[in-house]
């Protein structure tokens, strides 16, 4: 039963620790913001790496390809990973 629950839990970008990598599965944003993120390089099926996390709930530094971005944790929680 425990294994089933862990398997069903969706991983989000804000779950990654520095050095961890994931593949973007979906972006849960409105269409305008999703287009903006796509323009910055965040697209489904792209590999994303957590570079560092700021203390006290500050933004995350992530890398997609050769692009470095800083995202708020709230925004990172809306990006699902495979």
C-alpha cells in the first residue's frame, strides 16, 4: 500500500534539491503565463536541473538547456515533472 501511494505522488519542480534533475511533464499556468515560460525555455519534455535554492523560502535557481532562471517556489510547485 505504501509503495502504491509513493508511486502515485506527482513530483513537482519545488521538490528538487540542488543537483537534482527532472523532465518537465506539464505546466499548470494560464495560457498567457505558460506562453511566457515557453519563451524563456520551459517546455514539456525538457530536462530541468535545480542549481540552488535560496534560504527562507526564496526563489529556486534552475537550468533548462543553456538558460538559467529563478522561479518562486509557488511557481515551481505548478510545474510537474516525470
